[in-house]
DNA sequence: GTGCTCTATGTGAGCGCTAACACTACCCGA
DNA sequence: TCGGGTAGTGTTAGCGCTCACATAGAGCAC
C-alpha cells in the first residue's frame, strides 16, 4: 500500500464495483455501462492507480515486453534499429528490453535469450548478423514468437532484412555508369551476412557487366581497418573506384587516400553504405546507401505481433527492405 | 505446462522435495544440505526449468529489471552509455528496459517513466541532459530508486555526471599551452547541461588566463551545424583555435575549413569532445576528450543498486567522472 | 405469467513464486 | 535425563491480476 501503491481492489472499492469490472474497464471490454466506466476511470485517476504488469504477466503467461538481442549497440546501424524498434513497440504498448551481447557466438546469444525468457517476454527480436547466431536460435523453444533481423537467409526462421545485395549492386552499377572500368570493394567481417550480401551484390554487378572482380579487401567495419586497406589501394594507380561496406570504412579509406595525395573524387571515387548522419560532412561528402531502419523495425515488429496474437508459428516468413542510393560528391567519372 | 514450461512444483516433485526448498536453492539460501542442493539442480537441468520472473516480481514487488529513459539513443554518447549500462546490469542479474523518448519535455519523460513503473522496474536511470527533464522527475513517486545521468547538478536527485567543466577546461588549456592567443567555441544546444558545462569550462580556462572569451557559436551537436559555424569561422583570419562541443561538430567544422582552404592544424587547431571511434580517422586525426562511459554506467548502476537494496532514499548523492584528453594531430602552435 | 435471450456485474479459483512460520531431527551442555 | 539451540525441510498464505463461470435484472415474444 504505502510502497506498492493501490491495487485493483482499492479502485474497485472506491468506485463501488468489483475488481473484475475494473479489469474490464482497463482491458477495454465491451460489456460495461458507460456510467460505470466513468466511475472506474475517476477512481483510477483519484488513486493514481497503475496496473501491475507482473501480476498480469503471471496470469496471462506473457508480459507486454519484447526482448531484443543485439551485439554492439554502439554501432550506428544496430543503434538506429534499436531506437526504431523501441519507438514502434511503445506505440503498440510494448516495452523493449535489451540484451546486448559482446560476442555473437551461441553461448552469449543463448544466455541473452535465456534472460529474456526468464522474464516471460512476449517475443524476441534477434539482430543476428552472423552465422554462429543462427545455431543458437535452433534450440529455442518453438512456442516463443521470434523474428531475426539481418540474419541467415537460409534458416527457416522469420526474417526481416535490408536488401544488401540490391544496395551493393546499385552502388557498383552507379560507379560503372560513371565510366569506371571496375570497382574495388573493402568488405566488412566475412562472417556477417550483411557483409556477404554486399560482396555478392558488388560481384554480381561486375559480372553482369562482363568484368572480372578485382581482389577483395577485408575490413571489419572500423575506420581503422578502412585506413589500412586505403593505404594499399592508394598505392595502386589502376584503382579509380572503391565501394566500402560501410561509411566508417569509407572514412578510413578517405583519410588514407588523402595522405597519399590522391584526390577524391577527381582521381578516385569512393562510396559507402549506411548513410550515417556525418557522411554528408566527410571530405568530400560521401555518396552512400541508406537502409530504412524505421521500415525494418516496423516490419519486424509487425511480424512479431502477428505471431504473438495468433499464438505463434510465423513459419518462415521473410521480408526484405530495399535501401536507397544517396548520391553526393565522392563519385566522379575517371580521368581521361 | 506445454506452453508455460515447468514450474517450481514440477522441479520439487522430481527432486523429491518441497517447492520451497527449490526456491531456497534458487536464491542461494544457506540452510540447504549439499546433497539436496545437487538433487534440485539436477532436476532443474533435467526439466529445463526457468524461474518465472513475473511471479517473483509479483510477490516481491520488484522485478529484476532496470528502466532506462533516454533520448536519441542513436547519438554516440547515449548509445555507449546504454550499452555500458546493459552490460553492467546484466552482470548484476538485471535486465534493462529502454524507454527512449523523442523529446525531452516532461510529458514524454513522464510517459516513459509511467511505462516503466507499470512494469514494476526495480529502479530507473534517466539520461536527462536537459532542463525540462528535471521537472518531470520531481513528481516521481519517492519510493522508486532513481539515478540521473548528466542531469541537472542543482536538483536534489542522485546524479552521475561526466565532468564536462574539467574536460572543457583541459581542452582549452591544452590549446592555450600550444601558444594560441584565444580559443573559439562551437557549443551544443543551449538547453543541454553537457553543453552548458563545456561552455563553462571553456570560459573559465580563458578567464583564468586573463583572456576575454570570444563570441560563442551555437551548434546542435550535428555535423551540419558544425559546418555552418565552420563557414563563418573560416572567414575570420584571427581564428587560430576552435574547441567544438563534440566530435561531429568538429567534423563539420573541419570540412568547412577544408573548403575554405584553411589548413588544420597548420593554420587552425581544432579539438572535439566524445572521442567517437572515427575521430582518429578524421582529416586530420582529431584531438578530443574521452568520457569514460563504462565508469559512468558502473557508478550509476551501483548508486541505483544501493538504493534498491537499502530500500531507498539515496538522497542527493552525486558522483563525477573525470574525462581524459586524447591528443592527436589536429592541434599545433599558431603560425608565426 | 412463463421462458427465453441479452447485457451488466459479481464470485471464486489459481497463475508461480516468496515470506513467515511450523516442524522435525539432532547435537550439546548441565 | 532433559531443555534448548540449530540446521534442514515442509506448510500455508497471499502478491494482483485474468479467466471461467454464476448471477441478476431488463426486454421481449408468446
């Protein structure tokens, strides 16, 4: 009382009804007289009553909480996704509980999922961009609504994903259209699906144009690795166009090129991926690809809610969100 | 059963003990025979039993969940803080529920806090960097453990904060030590405490050196606003040193200076704040200030846990985390 | 009037857990 | 021998809510 605040029975007593009627009002049940409804609402307001989610979760077996498992929520992509998910979920009356993991191996993921299950979350969204994450999901109880984001396209799990391949293809084509003979690619870590998709799109576009893809440069999303790759690329006079798997890699590449005195875009064109807010202020402003995180969040949440409402079993739903090319100043035709 | 998984009584039956003994094992109660404990653990493992957090929350009145209220978790600072909080909380057995808000007015904040209270969170961390947020906190039930991060230093609420003033002072002094006559400042939004603290530190350092602070340039944390301020500063020949309130502003400034052909650091030195991972790859690598987000997260969580355990009433605790200067290449002595 | 439906409300049980207390051994000192 | 601790365990009563069902009254046809 003093500590725990008023309960439903307190409201009921004040309104002169039974606790069940209060419950009905709270849950928007139809068969309640308008006058009664008003009286109950007044009592709720007067007491500052707040329904106890734990009690509700106990009896219904499901809380109004969605668990999100993500790695490294400091990165722009995951952070944006998380924020968008939270906003969308809040609009639907759901809270979002984060379970971020340092590593994406199955032990970490399983542990995070366990934690969520202990709290009886209504559903789980796994931002699982790597191979090893998928395995952890196989062992999950089948009755827990689940959606993966940017996960393994080959696993029979509901999936929402940014169309990495299409984005990368568009970027590569964009560079070819500008007149470049070929396009070099600085990739993300090889075990990420995002990374794989971007490599695939790049390769496809080149092959479609009858070009043999040049050797791949392996990065790890960080500006530091972009810088290292950039130092190599800067020394190769034949390089005129570079597609980096994300904007941070592009930043590192840009700096390396700058240090070697190679002008962008006059001598070399550079394109990124993600459209971080700062990309427009790189030197020069970066042409990049913008994934629609809001759309991804909306799609995954809707997919999850469908499962929650229908009791479960989304089966192997999947949805792909197309990204858009954002053209800025870092692309120009090659010299000569 | 099929859906809800085994309950404590199921474990008890299998282990041949009472459910209460299972409860004791789970909660690390001392008076349980080693042999019994083992039997119970075996039963738990065999059934794949998972304690029901909702039931526990119902009876104890507190869940093992900490609510975090934050704005714009896409920004590097808040995102890092959130991630660090989650990691720290997980280590203590707590889950973290995010309630991000679009605006930091009291209606939004109150709504987010309400949502957390409905779920009976054990405590709340509010990342409340602006004035209006504080008001919302005044009306909060007194018995809810609460910690604010980067909040109003003048409110009687437990507070953990990065020492903005010290950081800004150090940066400014660093520039003066390099030989600059004065330091210009591009600030963050005026209603953020972070912003105010950085302005204060900058001003203090200048005044201490007997220098009248030059006019303040107002930004809003974004690279875009940094760019706009940079365009003005670039045209002023007397400007030789700029301290920007965060790294993104610095990026915008750097680009503007670059466009105007002003060399950094040869002609103008630039310093940022936050040490985003990319700062080392700006052109040139950015000298900046690194706040220790992990330390902030640890401090706030510890403060919160103290309140949770002791029943409440942290009173007006406060803790300040000193940031460190990270010297890179964007600072040099002025010409001549 | 009787019997029916339909709406508005109340009653009781129980979700899975913890807290408080009760109980049973058993050991120890007097 | 017996009281009195103390470790180990069981029993009972709820926490605040929803679900399934019971009930009461109103409306209406015959």
